[in-house]
C-alpha cells in the first residue's frame, strides 16, 4: 500500500501513516560507584550535575531502492522535540537521515559513554516502521537494537537511572476504526549504604506512537499526532506531573482529539490512533525546574 495520502485540496493539511508502504529505613544505594539515592524515594534523583542527553533521530528521506516515501512533517516533530527537551535542560543532539550502520554506531557510542554526571537518558526516533522494526535511510533494523546499548550491564553509568524512548513510527498496517461511546460528565533516617543488585532491564520507559500492528498517523504540515501531543503535554505539565501521568494525558489527546482526514480515500478516512507505553520503571520520573 502506498502511504502517501493526498488531501482534497492544498488548503487542507494531509495525514500520512509512518509505515513502510503502506518503606522503612532510608538507605542510599551504590551501584558501580554511582550513588543512586534513597531506596525509599518514590522519585528518581534529578540532582546530578546535568539533566541528561537527548538524541533525536529524524528520518525524512530514504534511499530510492527502499521504496519508502518522504516523511513530510517530520521536521516539525524534530523541532518541537528539540525545543521542548532543551527547555527541560537536556543536552539535545539531532541526527538526520542516517544509515543503519550510522544509527547503530551512534547508539552504541552513547551506551559506552560515561553518564555518571547525568540524571537520565532520552532517545527519540522519527521514522517509518513495522512491528519490531524501524527504518534508517538505507533499510530496516530491529527495534531492540535501540534499547540494548543502555541495559544496566552494558551501560553501568545509567544503571538505576531512567532510560526513556519515544518512537514515532508505524507498528504494522492495521487501521483503527474507532468505536462510538457515550460519556457521562459529573458536576528517613540513616546514612548507611548497601549494595543493591538490580535487573539489567530495569528503569526503561518506552513509548510507541501506536499499538503493535497498527498505523501511526502524521500530518504532512504539522507533524505526527503523537509528537504534537507529547510536546504539548510536556509544555503544560512537565513541572507538576510525573512522566507516566503526562504520557497518560498524551494518550488521551491522541485518542480523543485526532482523526484522519482523507475523504478522497474512504479506507483511510476518519481513522483513530492511541500510543502504547511499556515500562520497567521502579520510581516516578519528574523534571523539576533548575
């Protein structure tokens, strides 16, 4: 299926899909020499010298032999993410149209870096995709390759710290037709340390723009529904909600406020979407202002 969906006229922004084609005693924990904070704290520590690194992989154009369409609107997504995470004191780096080996090189390089002075790590990938697969400029790579370099046993300086991933990409070619519903409105103590063994896959938060098997929609002018909603929610709630609460607000906005508009193609018209979160977090993520 061709994923380029034309609007009826130039005045109406177009929606596309990102598919290939179509409590007790307070204790301080020390792991690999890094002080992680109190075991009893409900929040991850954001008291390190620096907030964290944020990598944005923006894929707009692809090699002709891949058969992948240009992702118009993705630059708006990248710009929003860059501004929002800069405002949250992250060191942001944007990579554009990298090839597979270049993407994997940058991720592996980041996993080998010393994050001792950083509170967390964020990675955003904007591309075409399928379930379990993302696309670089010259072909596909497995989604799991994005997360592997940051496991606790591979990147010890991020062990016990949140690793956050936002993936704007399709996870299949199914369409969400939505369902009509009726809504009813109603008017510490102690300074001792202990060694802690933690799971290597702990402290990951991964948010996909859509559920497994389904399309993810992107407006060719304004950017993807998901990134628009994510950045709006961060702007409004970054300092008064923990991140999982914010992401619930993102789900709500994408689910309720967006619907595809392609009247010239009834099979793609008036379709819905909801993002999908998977988490192995052990505490709340909050971004206190500096």
